[in-house]
C-alpha cells in the first residue's frame, strides 16, 4: 500500500485529519508494507504511525477572560482610551518615517500592528522597533515644543435667585 493510503486509513482509525498523521522515519518501509486496516492498527500500536498535536489555541482558552466582569469602564470610555492611544502611536509613526529613522517600506506593517493593538503605548512601540532593528538603538524621539497653556479666568459667581413672594389668592 502507498503511504497516502496508510495515512488515510490511520486518519480514519484515529478520527483525525490526514495532516495530523506522521510516520516515524525508521518505519517507512514497514508502513509501505501494510496491506490491511488491521496492519495499520498494528503500526499505530508500535508507534510507527503517530498523531501530532493540534496547532493553535485551545477552543476553551479562546473563550476565557472575555466576559463582562473583566471589562473596566463603559464602552465609550474604553473606545476613547483606545482612540487616544492609537492616534498618538500613528503620529509617532509618521514622525519616524518623516525623520528618516524608519524605512517607508516598514510603515504599512507597523501601521497594521498599531491597528491590531499590539503596542500598549508609544514606549512599547519604540522598544519593539529597536529590538527588531527597525530603528537605531540610540534613537531619541524629538520633543516638540508645546504652546503655552491659556490661563483660565475665574467665572463671576451669580447670586442665588430668591423665590417670588406668594400672593394671597394663589394656591400651591
């Protein structure tokens, strides 16, 4: 029997997909010599045919820690924070590209990572860029001068309004 047929039978016996069936390199000749379904079962018992683990995350792990109790703040609050974080990171990305510290070819991939929420902050983004050699290790972000804050004028306090005196003929 060909290895493809042995793989198909083993997948059926083990109740898994064909891609998860692996042969040990030592027993390839023995696997080709299998003629029946029972021969394939014998190969599985010997360890010539094995099944590999499922790749990716566990389906239960995907669902954990996503409930209402884990979320802090209202949806609007969380969205405002996210927008603030993303906008500041995108501005930093633009300054890095304009200053020549980051290659234009890298902009799209970093932009996608920002959108995906990979970076917790601008500092985390810079650390990522430095660790992966996308910008120089000694690179410092130029500080922009902020315009001076306007002084607030104290508001004039209004006197509390007095209720009008009641007339004799009126009811409550």
